[in-house]
C-alpha cells in the first residue's frame, strides 16, 4: 500500500498488524522449527517496516509542511479578524 501511496489502506493494514501481534502473544511456546520460522518472519517484517518508513517519509514531510501552512494562515486570519471585528 505504501508503494502505491494508498495511505488510508496502509493505516487499516497497520491496525490489522497490531491485532495480529496481540494474537501472536497469546500462542503457546514454540518448538525449534516454529521459532526459526518466526525469526525469519520477524526479519521480513522488520525489512518491510523499514521500506514503509522510507516510502512514507516524503508524505509525512508534505503533510507537516501543509499543517504548518494552515497554522500560519489561521494565525494571520485570527490577527486580522481581531482587528476588524468590533469588540
């Protein structure tokens, strides 16, 4: 979803991810084969997480800039209306 810039879907998948992690915590102890498979899976998850963070970084920067612009506009409007509005 991050590669396709489908941010809403990415957020939904993040929620599913956290629910899956909680379910995994409830599992019985693992045998050696299961433990090795889990380690491999966790390594892939960490790689995917790093890629997602790299892909989402420009979008977060864009949103941060947009929020900064909105805050500045709001401050200007508040200052303007406080001088225009009769008290």
